């Protein structure tokens, strides 16, 4: 009865039950795939002249998990979502990231929000990550590969869908913004692109986080000794993951990783051993 009443009164976050409107555009990605940085980048590209901050990102680029449907209906309709494939989404920018980096980022986020304690084994976390046994809200959409393939297999190549690698967006934001501008209905002028990139830089976001961490739901009441915005780089997994952890991820998802352009360490190692042998 309480759940029914809360829903009727519009207190329950919309989530997958969101009312979809024809003009909607969704920024979608698996957890810790660079979606927050992308929210800032695209939000600053779209919204003029108000810069995106941690204090207003929920209003300018709302996530479907923080507000009820009745509120979101009147919000800006560039929305962030972690849902697996939903055929109702009219336009989608799907952010995919190397799952080895996703694993590291997700590990530190779970430390930050106190889901796992200090000293928790990275290898054990990776095993849980691959098996989609980390936290219920993430496990609900399946593992990284389940999530990625749900969108790639069912939407890639169709109108209104763009697949963007986090690494490519990070390496050349102006180029990727210019490619995505038509989907957003925006003229990618040099000034507009430069503004979006500058206001979404890692250093700027890190500075904002220090000042506004208690104003954003995702960082409020979390550990302040672990930043939400970390290195904002690709390839950090090479220093963080053990050989066993890398093997676990690559054996589980290697085919999909190669399809998306990610080189496999284990393939290279096996090739070297074959040559040297």
C-alpha cells in the first residue's frame, strides 16, 4: 500500500517507467563508463549560457533515477540513463568504455559509498563484477557485456543511435561533439565546442567536486577521502589490475572487447609466447 501511495503521489523516481516523449534524447552507458563526465560535456554543449555544475546537473541533465516521472516531464529532455535496451528511446548516444577501466572505476566508487571496505581484494571485486554480483541496482541490468550488446545488437546502424567510445571522446572531444551535433540539433560552432570542453575538463570538475560534493546526491554523505572524479584517463587499469583480474575480464568478454576496438593483453602475451617458444 505504501508503494502504491508513493507512486500515485509522484514520489517514486521514474526509472524504467519513465514516460518517453518524441523529442527525447538519452545519454546511456553502463555504470562508471564516463557518463558523469559526458553529462557535463553534453550539458555544457547544449545549455547556453548556464554552465553545468554538481549543484545543477540534476536539473540541466537529469537522470531518470533521481526524480519522479511527473517532474521529469517538465525537465530538459536530454536525459541520462543506465538502462539496458529500451526500444522506446527515440535518440540515444551510447557511451562504451574499456571494461577493464570500468572495473577499476567501479571498485573505487564502491569504496567511496562504503559498499566494500578498505583492503577489499580487487581480484575478488573483478570476479563479482564479471558475474554481475556487485550491487542490486547494477546487477539488475546484467553485466557490462550484457548491457553493451543489448544496445549494439538491437540499435547500431539504425536512425537515432550513436555509439561513442569513451576513449575517443576523451582523446578528441571537439571532433566527437561535431559528429554528434546533428543528432542534438545543434550547430557545432568553434566557440560553443570550446566552451563545452573547457567547462567539462577533469581539473574543473575536480575543483567543483571539492566545493559542491554535498550538493549532489551521488556524492553527498560519501567518503570525502576518495574523489568521485578521479583521473579521467583511459588505460589506468594497467597499473591497478593484476594479471589474474585482466585474464578474468578478457576471458569473459574478449570477443566483444575486440569487436569494439579494445586490444587484449592475453592475446598479445600468447602471441609473444608462441613466437619465443
